[in-house]
């Protein structure tokens, strides 16, 4: 009886071991399946992400190509360009554009020249002056004694020389200088004062149609303007140039400085 019970017990033990082994095998098989399924899901997810990335890149390339096409016009063939150049309307348009560019360049050059001309310069008085115009002196400089003025019919001091001329005669700068002022004087009409440096100033009266403005620099021989109609104080003397030379605000005889 004991031997039979012993064998029965061993059978139970063996059966239990077999069940345990089966359970372990089933668990291992299930784990392997899960691992395979997980790897398969990861591969599918990677393929899906790669596909989406490729689609996005293709879409961006397409958009960039469309933008480039919109910004850059298609090139014309040489035949089309030649045909356009043969068109008189196109040729005239090109010529007009060239003229506009040349005009703008010329205006820019002139502005640069004016800016250069108006740049501060050092002025020094020249002991020899050019004659401001051709003509006879009808009333001399005289600050020591009075001289006769025909229009006024009186004798008075004269701080300038009155040079006879014709309307529209040119008036020249006697030396290099900077235009200090331009004013309309009752006696001398349109009057220009030019700083010659070292305390000297030249005063031109009875002018019109000036070629320069206040602050401009002029060189000796430049045309400042032209002789205008005389004021009522010089009607008998006729059209003329009033020219005065001052040193530190005091008139001096310009004849002594003319070449």
C-alpha cells in the first residue's frame, strides 16, 4: 500500500512539473510573439514617418519652384529679342530710358559740382584785379573831393567807379571770391557784394540776370551777370556798372588795383 501511494505521489509531481513546463513554454512563446509584434509595429511606424517626411519635402520643393517661376520670367529666345529690337516702339522706349539715365547722371554730376564749388575755401586778396567789364569810366572814384553827378546835378563824394556800358553787357568777377550778399538798392539797383579775402570786398551795382547765388564761390573772369537798366539816379549817365572796392569796410580806389 505504501509503494502504491509513493508511485501515485510521483505521478502527481511529474504531472505538476509538466504543467509548469507547459506554462513556461506558453509564456515564452507569448513573449516572443509580443516582441515580434512590437518590432513589426515599430517598422510600420518608421515607414509611415518616412513617407510623411518625403511628402512634406516634395511639397516644399513644389512651392519653391512655383515661387521661383513667379519671380523669374522665362528667358526670351534670341529670335524674340531680335524681333523686339526691330520694333520701332521698343527701340524708342530703350532710347528714352537711356536718355533718362544720362539726364539723371548729368544732374547728379552738376549737383556734385555745385557742392564742391560751395565747399569752404581759403580766400586771399590778389593785388591785381581784372577789369569787371569793357567801357569808359564816366565818374571816377573820389573820396578826397567831390565830383559832379549829371543826373543829380550836384557834386558829391564817389566811393566807386562808374563804368559806361550797354544793357546786357557781361560783368566779370575781378578776382576769386565768395558771394556775400545780393540785394536791391535804390541807388545802385541789383547789387552783389563779393568777399575777396583779407578784408577786401568787391561791390557790383546796376546788374541783372545773375549767374550765382549767395554763398557761391566764383573765380576771376566768371560772368556774374549782365548790365541792367540804370536806376533813376543815373538816367543821364545811362546804363553803367557801379563798381566799389572796400578794405575793412572803407572804400579804396579800384583803379589802383586794376591790371
